[in-house]
C-alpha cells in the first residue's frame, strides 16, 4: 500500500492582505493585544513560512484578528507517496528550446 504524505497550504499572508496588512510588523501588536508575545523574527517566520508547530492560542488569536476560522488559514491535502516513473525513452520530458528565443549577450561599446 503506497504511503500518503500529508501537507497543507498556509494562507496567513492571504488573510493579512485581505485585511490590508502588508508588513509582518503590523501583526505583532495585534497578537500582543491577544496575549501572544512573539519576537519580530518569530512573527516574520509565522507569516512567510509554513509553521511545523503552532500553538492553539496563536491559531485562535489569528482567527480572532482576521475574523476567520482555521479553515481560512490552513488547507490540508494528501499526496500519494509513489514517485512518478520515468518515461520509457528516458528523455521524454526534455523540451528543446527555440534558439531564436534565447536572450542575446549584452555588448558594451565605447561612445567616444
């Protein structure tokens, strides 16, 4: 039986944008008002990275700040543990690029 890998999409940044919060520093005082005292670095990581662990108090505070549910912040999904097999030809996924579409090297000339 193939193993399933569980993961989730972390949508805190989208919630912040929907509430016109564009900087992580704007979130810090809102968390403090709710008893969550995180450093600037911790708040930055909370916003920009998917947290591996998240306290329930922090999750509840975020839901209160954005007037949302945990479902608005987290979307779980499962991925099959099987790796896709390579095509029989071996190089089936190789795409030939049109050489006419490649950028040209810049040339610096003297303007004397």
